[in-house]
C-alpha cells in the first residue's frame, strides 16, 4: 500500500448522498448526482425514484439553494458545492489534502476534489461520492469505516496507522446484502460506507483484489473515526469470480 492516492481518476459524475439523522439506523440515501457538461456541472435529483421517495419520507427537502420543485439545476452548482471545501489558497490547504490521502502537490480538478474528499460538513448530512464509473486497472480511495462507534470489536487505542485490514462480504446481512465488513487483527471494525458498495462489488466481479491499511485515526473519545486507504487492483488475466478472494 502507498501512503497517498497514486492513481487519481477524473469523475464524469458524483453521487449526492444524504443521511437521515432522525432514522433509527441513520440511513443514507442517494438523492441526486452532479454531472459534468463541458465546463459546467449540473445537479440532477432522483437518480433512483424509490430511494428518493424514501428520503423525502425521512425529511429530505433538497440541497440548500437548489429546491426540489425542479429536478435539474444548471446554474452555479460547482460553486455551491466547492464552498464546502477550504479555499486552495489557504495556508494549510496542503495539509487538508494530505489528511484525505492526497499528496499536496497532486494535480486534481475541483470536481475530482469534491469526489475524493466527500465534501462533508459536520451538521447537514450531505456527502459526495466518486462512483469510479470507468476506473483504471488500479486505483485508490480513502474510506471512513462506517459504524465503528457501535460495531467495532476493537478499541481505537489498539489500532495504529499502517495496520492492515481485511474486507469480507456479508451477503446474508439483514440490512444490506451488499454489505462488506472491514476487519483488522481478526476483529470487526465496521463496514464499507454504503455509497462505495456497488462500486466495490462491480470491481470484484471484474476480478479485482481489494487491500487496505489504517490511514488515519481521528475524531473524539465519544465519536472516534477510522479511515482506511483502500487499493483496488484488477488483474488483467481475470480469474473467475468464484475463485476471487476479497481480502487484504
């Protein structure tokens, strides 16, 4: 594993997720997508009609400044979402990149930066997800371990940067048949975030191996956060899916 993301993939679109904080399971819903159109970026709501309906039922009212009474917005979309990130001319911007697995001298577009960082803010529940629609044979991404606070079988004090992790699918998972468990030292840490599940399963179906290491430990005592630098590598010789192993 490398210290930073080495293969930056320029996205054609980004998925917009929203977390319903009042739901029992703090469910995440894909409520839209940001799509590149030449030099412009458009926001489209309702990628999945059923999921959108569930989100609205849980209180989703649209992204601020882009009301739900229009399914598509074409003006000032990129600017609105870039305000979720610190400006590039800020003195500590290089450090901001490094904490997200990106080298401070990386040549990365604003649109890709939104996808690789997630552009999360503390209180509004929105996150952007890079779907890696047409990935190269090798690429990397930084994942926050979902559910660490409630699911982990190991305390954050027993983890350190560089610890290897294992990815284990849970097809019989009660809540999501696509669930992928993340383990370290033989014990459960949590899960791959919902937004990356379909992409990872698609990669594995294509013969990819998935490896990871603990990249960063963060957060507070009552809400510890664990980030895993994840490498996806597809073997050109394509071993049949039944022979693939999804582990570090």
